[in-house]
């Protein structure tokens, strides 16, 4: 049994840190943004955990201001010259406008191709530090052929954190290939595009949802919900909550209130709609169709917004 570690991302990471994680991306200011030297972080990861892995690959940009000096058995994959033409994710906030998910997905896929012979992979970002010893034991104990381990599954949310992934090498490589093979978004958010695109490309026949439900415009519909339920039940599993809550991101740890929030919404069970119940709900959803469900979702959102507005006016 052999293990690979893929460390992917920039050598200079700009954005929120663990200390400012509770601030929404639209509210980020200059004071909340850090310019984090990932080289030191990568060195610490390899020095502390390098012996646990048979192969280590660093996948990064060649146009970085910082230089990475090899310290052990790691290979460095510079992929910027092979990057497909793509637009940065549009954002009203200058601090997060250049965080491009296709760069992340494509850099991960190219990095995965650099491994020679490993059975399992843990993929992390260059700007995070986690307990890889604990993570590795969880990979061995929880990964079947199709399982992908992720940081967290939240109650009542179709949202996947993208800080790290783990699983069988063949499974992780296939997922990232399917995410980048046609450079097409199904959602502008990496947290939803990951499971939507992977579900569409690999599990569409098994799920049997109408194609229109795979787009973020259908968020809130029965079909959209059932696609996520299938992926949550059959594909994605979460690492233990302590790996995520104790993570260091861009040099900062989550504060106590943010940690409590993570633990409170962390989904500990894996129950869901299964068997005939799932099939009947999907038949019902497909029969109603996308347009009707989208209209219902829009009306529901409008009512909620008006209700919140009325409450605010009453409070004033």
C-alpha cells in the first residue's frame, strides 16, 4: 500500500486567513487580507509529514514571485504554460476576484499525472496546514473504490469545502479529469461545481435526474437536492471534524466562535433518501420539470426576502 501527497496552489497566497474566515467574501476589506508565504508552509509539511508518503508532488505557478527550493523527495510541477484559456471567476470584491477554481482543478489534475505508482492520494492546498498523520489513517479506514474524503458535509447545505481531498489515486485522478476536460462550469462556485460536475459526468445514468437540475439555477429544487443526496450518500465522506476545525489557513487558525459553528453544523450521520423512496422522488421531480420548480424556488426566495424586510422595518 503506497501513499502520495499532492500540494497544489500558489507560492504566494492572497486572501482571507483562518482568523478572518468568518467574514463573507463580499465583506472582505484590506485589513482582512493576508499575503501568505506558502513556501515556509510547504517546507513544514514535508519536514513533519514527508516520511509518511512514498511520493510528494507540488503543483504550482511558474510566474510566482517566490521560489521553491527542494528539500526532500518532492517533485515540482509548474503548470502555468499548460493552462487552458479561461476567465477568472467574476466577483464584486477585488480581493477574491482572481481565485480561479479551474486553475485549482487543472493544477490538481496535472499534479496527479506526475505520480509514478501510488495507491492513495491526499491532495491539500499550499496555504493550509492539517494533521496529515490523522488524515492518512482515516483514508486507509474509510476509502472504498469510489469514495472521496472531503473536509466536511454540513447539515441542510449542498456545499463542499475544497481545502483537501483524499481517496484511491485512480478515483481522485478521474474526478479532477472530469472537472476540467471541457473547461465548463455548471456553477460559478467551486463548492458546488465539484459535486454537480462530477455527478453529471460520472453518475448521471444512475441518478436519472433531468439534465436541467445539474445547473446552479436549479438550486432549491427537488431534483438539485436529490443529486446532492445521491453524491453525499454514495461518493463523499468527511474526515473527522477535528482535522478541519484545527486547520491552519494562510497562517491563521479559526477563532473559538468559528470552530463552534463548524462543529454545530457538522453532519455526523449519513442517512438519506435511498432505494425506492429516492426513485419515486426523482420520478416526481422529473415529471414536474425544471421551469415549474425554479418558479417555485424564486417565489419562495421572494417571500422570504419580503418577510425579512418587513421584520427589519418593524424592529426599526
